[in-house]
């Protein structure tokens, strides 16, 4: 049966009448030549987690064949700090499924994400994108499951304060214009991200909003739908680039920084996950959370401390992970419980027919909603290395599925109360805690390094580079040293303002 792609927001999908996953070199050349594309951009992510760019002027059919076939050389030592300068050349080779029409360029421009290869033509072992591929492959080969993930991308827009339609501090959740000032920017970003290939679920204003002097801080969120994990990571990387590019055009600042100031909501990067087999969600069985889901959760909790090395990568991360800020501190899980590290959100399982109740003219709703169930890992933030974070979660899911005592561990770490309340202090004290600094995170990764090295998923050089970087912040006692000193916290915020 043929599929109609006319509703796709992606111009290439519409033009080629096929999904992105099926794009070939000939497809890309056809689009460039028939749509009169004048420039080609290679994009790739360096060690700092940000998108890099290499520009080409389109000059001939032969040049296109050469560039799209052979890729180009880049200096790996300038992209990855742990590569030695005397042996640093890498190749960047385009991945055709990632091609998109650049929505921000005045010149007709096509962009492609690239993969890194070494001098022998083998995938570069230290490339975060390749580590993610290996993590997924090891999960599939050792458990039979595929992995799908999606992210909740939170960010602040910072602009000059307006005197009209002011929202009370920390009351911005799902607010509408005119009380929210940057809904238009969010809508434009969502359309741009969707045209690039982003699988967007929705966008909304978030709880965080406040003013400092003549500046107004407004928190927003764009949430994605579950996708194959390699595609989900690409989408988050591109979304951050799109938001920053649009903010620059508007003359405002966007930050994904985990902490902005004292006593205000920080920005997280919650990651939802689900195990799949033959296209069927394995997180639900007979309307309840499956044993496979509980085992994966056990893996997340077991590796939680070391996962912060990929998901909470600068000192400001640990000023967000404090009690009473809707960010987790205890290593536990629960249903619909926002004080836990791993949350099982509402999954539309076993409820009454809400659609028919709201719409009496509708017939009985027989839709199967089991595909919607995910579990949410809540400690990562905007400083995360997105590829390595998702790779780490994939390793953790595999670890949980391989653990002999996974279900017992899951039972012992289940919590159904708000552990930030004083009356549940005894329960909170019985639970293990997340790291409180980059130093602690590095030590946790050292202790659990062998799990990430298993099946050759992560490589020693990358892990040692991460450990060294985290330790270099010398923040072992940073909470005690700084406390609630707003001036010193803001110095840190300024230093890591454009993280990730």
C-alpha cells in the first residue's frame, strides 16, 4: 500500500515521496539539482556537544558526487580534546537519512549530519554517535529488544522585562499569551524542527518564570515522540541548534543551563524510554508495567550515579539536583511521582472511555493505547552529551535485563510517597543518593566503568577523558563552599551558560 507523504512538514519527504530513513545519495542529488540548492552543509557534533559546520558551494554534478561519496577531512584534535594533534585527522561522511533543507538560510541550503571515521576508514571509536550505535547493537544482540527514546527539552528565554500581563513568579506552567511572551518563538522553533525531521509531540510554557532587574526569564519546553534512539539523539541536537538560531534572530538569549539562580526552577532534559520488539511496546503487559520494564528501571537505578557523568556534566548541574525543586536526589522510582529519579507517567492503561464521556456523540473508543507507555529518567539536564547520555541509558537497560536480582532490586527501590516531605524522611534516608558534584560523578563512573566497556560499547579513552574533565572542576565540596551565595552561583551560571 502506498503512503501519502503530503502532510509531512519535511520538504524532502514531500518531494521524494519517501521517509527519511530511505533517502539515498541519488535522492539527495536529485533534490539538490531540481530544487536549485546552492550550498551544502556538513554537520557533526564535537566533544562539547554542539553542532559544527562545514560549508560547500554547489558547483557541478561531478562535485556533488565527490563530496557526497567521499566526505571530507577534519581535524579531530580540535573537535575532541583527548585526540593527539600528531594523529588527529578524521573523515566526516554524510548520513543521507539526516538530510534537511536549512530553514534559516537565505541561500537555498541542504544540511546533512555526518559520522566520523579514522584513517583506515573504520568508525571512530570515540565518536559519541558511534558509541550510541554500539550501545543499541549490544542491547539488540544480547536481549532481543530494540530501544526507543524521546526527550523533554527545557530552556529559558531571556529578554527585556515588559510591564504588561505579568505572570506570578514560578507560575508559568502551560500559560498562554499574552501572559507568556515567547510562545511565537516556540511555535516557529517547533515548525522548523519538524521541517528538519524532528518527531515533535507538543510544546508549552513551563513553570519557571521570574524577573531579575530589567530582565525577564521565561521557561519553555518542547517534547518529542519516541523514536529509534539514534534518530532521537539527532533530533535533540538539531533542536538545540534551531532554538539558539531563532533566539539570535529575535535578539534574545536562549539557555539550556541546568540552573539559573537560587530558589528558581532549573532546566532538565528528562529522557523517556521504552523497550520494543517487532514494533510492539514491551513496557506494558496485561495493562500493567511489565517485568521487562521493571528490569530496565533496575538498570537505570543501578547505574544512576555514573549516568550523571553523561547527563549532568558541569558544576551547576548539582545546584539543580537538590530537594524541593522537582528534581530528583534519591535513587528510587515510582508511578506518577515527581520526587523520584525514574517516574512511570500515566499510560492510558485500564481507564474508562474518557473520549466518549467528553464527546457523547462518539461511538465507544477501541483505540489501543499500550504503545504510549514509557518510563522517564529525570536527572539529566541541558549540559548532557546527548549521544553519550542515551548510550549510557541503553547500557543501563541492558544491564537491568541481565541482572539476576533485577526484580527484587526494583521492588526495594519503589516509592509511592513524596520523599521530600518531612514525614517520609526515614524512607528518604534509606535510599541511595545521586552525586552532589562533578567530582562525585567522576568517582561513580570510575567504579562502574567496566559495565560501560562491556561488549566494547564505550572505549577506555573516552571514559578516561570524561572522568578527567569532571575532576578538573575541583568541585568536590562546592555545595558547602558556596551554599546559597547567589553571587557565586551566578558566576558559575555565567561560566556554563551555553552548555551542551
